[in-house]
């Protein structure tokens, strides 16, 4: 068995993507052999949450503690060096894959009630290739008998093609950066205009180290916010998010292991801010029987 489990390959013309059983994420996506999303090897354990869904919260939760409807809860610290719980529960779960023709597969997982999160969810993520590239649709349903706090996201990395992201040009729609403390928890906000984090116009990333969530996203006429990474080969790998994702985290991968560091730009759609279980910023209150739906996608331009 491969570390990422069964591999579900979908294709459309010259496009190819591989979705994995362990974690339910996307391991690779390319067009004409050029990576759009930075891949990780089939024989390796997923590193840096590459392509992984983040449910029922993305990013970090301070000390794993939160309060909901007057009740206090404690979660395991999955980022012990920082004293945080990070990226939800489903990264190492075996998901169920249901192919639908050559170009689509839906991955689903159950999240039963547990200590610290006594809420029950069902999650389904559809990956589909088409003329407009890759589209990813996430649906989360409360299958329990009480309201549940819910946030979600995903952790793809845009690929610069050959080499690292240092020589690539970045264009990003975020107008406000969420500042963080030394534990990478929210510590305020600042406009990016005129700062080193202003990528409203394309410019090279260089040696910049970024690991921040951005908000106040500039959107097109369809309500999509675009992050674009143009490699030195002139091709542009892009990720868009719909209006249900008010936040996008950028991560330059500088803390990954040598050989993997800065090989892609983490571009993470998020339905809520970091530590949303405590600050409530974007947190979804999902009543029994209710569902939430979000879409993001990726495409190779140029």
C-alpha cells in the first residue's frame, strides 16, 4: 500500500490529476506535462499538507481550546511545538473514492463525534477536470443532533514549473493581511498596500518568507478571487476561490524539508480565519441537517 493509499487518476484532454485515498487530497495536477499544482511523490508521505482538505477547521486553534454554545472543549495539540491544534481531523483518514467517468471523482469521509468535538459531519469533495481546468467542490453536512462549529479549507501549492518559487512572479488579490504572533495566531490586521506583502501587481517573490492569511480579496465579475504564479517558463499556474472563501493563506514553504522547501507556493482557500473557533471570524454555525458548499479551482494560463 502506498503511503497515500489508492490513487484515483482523472483526465481531460492533456490535463491529468491524481487524487489520493489517504487524506482525500490532490497529489498532482498537470497540463501537457507542466505541473499546475506542486506534486509530492506517490511513494512518499504527504508533506506540508500538500493538497489536503482541512476539516472542520483550517489553520491553527489556540491551545486546542474553544467554547461553543456555552460549553468548553479541549482538542489534542497536533502542532505541539507551537501549542496549537492545526488543520482539523481528516488529513490521515482513509476517504472513500467514487469515480464518475474519466474526468471526475468524489471523495467522501465521515467525521464522527469525539472528545473535544462532539459533533458529527459528513464530507464530500468532488474533483473534476474540464475545459476550464480543475474544479473542486466541497460539501459538508451536519449529520448530528446538535449545532456544530465548522470551518474548512484546502492546502494546494501552486507550481512555478522548474526550480523554486524564488524566480516566479506572484499576483495575489488580498488587500489585508492577518498579522500573527510567535505562535502564528492572529494578532491584528494591516492593509498590504505599499508593504512587502502587496502583490496586487505581479512581482517576483525572491527570498520573501510568507505564512499569512489574507482577506478583503479583489474579485472578478463572477465573484472569484485569483492568485497567479508565473514561472520562469512564462506559464502561469492559477488558483481561484469563490465567495464562500473570504480568506486565502499564502505559504512559501520555507520551513519544509531541504529538497522540498520553496518548490511550490501554498495557496490555501479558507472559509474562516485562523483561530476562528475562538474569534468567530468566518465560523459557520451548521445546524442539524444543514449543509455548506464551496468551490475553488486551478488552471494553467499562458
